[in-house]
C-alpha cells in the first residue's frame, strides 16, 4: 500500500501507525506513531506541496504548472498551512547561553537580565 492509497482510505480522518518495519533488516517496531503532518494531507495537497518545494517556492512557476492564478495559489497555500503546526527550529536560549553571550560582549548586562527574566 502506498501513501496515496492510505490517504484515500483514511479520507482525511486522523490515523495512527501501529507497526513500522525497516525494509531489508527484518527489524519491526510496534507502538503508536503519529504520521508526519505532510503525510496527513490529502493526496492533491501532498502533490501541491511537493511541486511548491521543487519549484523553490516560486508562485509564478506554480501558476504555470497548475494553470491557475496567483490568488488561487496563495489561497491554496494558506489553506494547507492551516493544517500544519508551526515547528520552532530555534530552541530558546538557556541561562548558560545568555551568560556566554554576555561574556563575549555580544549583549549588555541589561539585555542579559531581560532575556533571563523572560525565560
């Protein structure tokens, strides 16, 4: 079964993967795993996101590929984005990070205190 069949079968309803088998190694892991957010999108939206990434985010190229207007592309991107959680890839600075930056002279004492108080 491929992702398209699975997506058609689930029809956008939430699902959980309970077994993962690594191809070629015979290793299998059982438990409850939530599939990645992109895998939970409908097939059409998965294709759209893949095309967007392959076109390096060029809306002009997306217009050409799909034969639709700029507002249509923007609207669809907005709709898809509403289904995806924001992933914060920059973790909050620790107290040690703030102190290190202070020692290197990158921030003032007042800035360091403000950062420490806000965290």
